[in-house]
């Protein structure tokens, strides 16, 4: 052990059976088993990727996207692992949206522009801007709290998937192009495979 770095193992398993308090930045790879108390006092980040999830708790993936061109803001692929149930879909404005006129709609699917997960619904019914903190959700209470004109409505039988899949949101300005703005697209999901998988 040295004052500022301790190296355990060679990239394989690390097992700690007492209390662990970690500070600073740490990276753990391989299999890490913690029994006892683990104190996490700051932000704990899980970088979701294809086939990545946390067992036993609700997972969420947030993708922040800036408008670049045209009348749509696509999320791009948001990966979900196999054996998961989508429990929530949300969109929220991070930097004010500006657009020509009319409604702004949100839909979600399994490929770009697709609506196999949620049919198009209004985030706002009319206007030329959408303020920071406005949005919509598949949870009606959250959608109301975000000021959504309508909640995001999931397509029947679309929540569960046995195989890994990507979710794609599409935000569309119905009356013409966007001219500015940043939004966060959020997918919440729950892993329902065996706990020992």
C-alpha cells in the first residue's frame, strides 16, 4: 500500500468483507463482491450500455440531445438489456425550445422515427417556445407536473422484451423547424431475469 493508491488483484475479483468507505474517483472492473456496509456519499453513476443494468432496483437511462437541424430532435439509440420491462418514458426541456409554430409531439420506438413503443402525443398543443422544465411523461402525475399537454402513452404489449433492444425517441415540431433547444430523453426500466444471471 502507498499513500494515494492501493492495487488489489490483477483485474480479476476483489472481495471486501468489512466496511468500505471510498473517496475520490475509483474504477472497478471484473467481479466485485461487497458484504457489509458500503457508504456512497456523492453521485453514484452507472454508465448504461448494451446489456448493462443494475439488479434489484429501477434503472434509468438519460440522454441529453441538442437540436441540430430540421423539425425533429431524435434521441438516437438508448440501449436496454434483455429481460426488462419499461416502467417509464419521459422527456424534459433542458434549454428552451424554439420552433416555428403549432404542436410539439413525442413518440418512441425501436428504431429511428418508429412508434412501436409509444404513439405520438402532444408535449405542447401550440406555441413557438417550450420553456426549461416543461415536458411529458408516461406517468400521468409527472406529465401533469411537467405541464405536458398529454401524457406519453405506451403501445400495448410493448413494455417487456426478452432480447436486448434500443429505444429511440423522436420529438417533432408539427408546424415547422426547431431553431434552438436541448432536451433530455429518459427511459426507466426494471430487470426481471433471474437474480443469479
